[in-house]
C-alpha cells in the first residue's frame, strides 16, 4: 500500500481521496496554509511549510511518500509550485486517474495530473503537469493542455484544441475544434468558445466574448 499526503484541506482533497483505490493507497497527512479542520476525521492536518517540516521530522517510516495537491480553481501556478516544492522535499508526485475515468492508451499524462470521475482523455491528447480534468469533462483527440490547467466539471474541449499554462475552463464550457486558449485565460462556466482566447483574457457567454 502506498502512503499519500494531500496539500489542500478543502473539497478537492475529498474528491482526490475518493478517486484513490483504498486497497492501494492510504492518506496519512493533510497540509494547508490556513488553520482549518482536517477534511477527514481519521487523518491529521498540519499548517503550512512549518507543519510539513515538523511532520517530516517526526516520521518513523522510511518508505516513499506520494503527494497530491488539492488546489483547484484558477490557481494553476500555485498548484504547480506546490507540486514541485513537495518533490524537492522528497515526495513523489502522484498522478490520480479515477477508476471510472477513460484515458486513451496513446494519451500522454503529466506528473501530478488529476483525471476525475467520468472524465475522458481521448486519443493522442497531451496533458502537462498538475492538470485537473474535473468530473465528466472531456478532452478530445490531439488536444494539448499545458501545465497547471484546470478543466471544470462537464466542460468539453473538441479536437486539436490547445490550452496554454494555468488557463481555467469553467464548468460546462465548450471549446470548438482547433482553437487556442492562451496562458492564464479564464473561460466562464457555460461559455461556448468559437474563437481563440488571448493570454489573460476572460470570456463568458454564448458565443464567448471578453468581459
């Protein structure tokens, strides 16, 4: 059984634990930068990097520990930073694929990605590090998804879409084929994207337009 820690103590932590088969993984600690209760009654929570170092110093086991970062929303750069920091501390980034997700055999999935329940990653899609593909979202063939991107629940990316680093695709959004979503752009929930979206641009509506 593999030991797992989760950085982030809110709802995404519960989603991640549910996605991990209990026969293969056990969550042994949670960390958060806020003084909040643990999301799990059977797992202790520690505060920030100081709490992490205290926990690490008190560990008695010598086995490898795997790490997940439960930071969702449009905070992809924070998620990637934390994943890399935890790796520097000796943790092994864990790629989470829910047992009820579909991932094509020729898809490429980066370290620390999270592919959640009922989502689909189709043929020849490429996902970077620390990407979240949320519940029932779909990434169609030949899409390229950059590091730290979050694709919200029920969003649909048609074939050959490119999404650059840290962009956020809101719940239920649709992106038409061969379009590009720029770095740190935000596509609002339910938007229908029919044109390229520039870096840092926020678009909403059907058809999606800038705010």
